[in-house]
C-alpha cells in the first residue's frame, strides 16, 4: 500500500511541474488559446505531410508504370 501512495504522490508532484496548454486566468474561449493554436499547427503539418506523401506516391506510380512500359 505504501508503494501505491508513493506512486500517487510522485505523479501529483510531476503534474504540478507540467505546463498546461491553457491560461487559468482567462475566461471562455480565450482560455484555450495556446491549445487552439497548437491544434491548428498540427492540422497544417498533417496536411503538408499528407501532400508530400501523396506527391511521392504519384511520382513513384508514374515511374513504375513507365518502367513497365519500357520492359524493365
């Protein structure tokens, strides 16, 4: 039982050290400004990464089809 208490107290201590993505002083939607901005950054990064992967996929598909036509 003492190991569980120690674990819970250590978890609580670490959570106090963490920085949370919202400002507790703000009210309403502005409270989550950092969280919203981070979410937008992640969505933009995923769209860019998806476009990058799609471009390579199409390029390699065309290259593979061209190689098949040549008879490689």
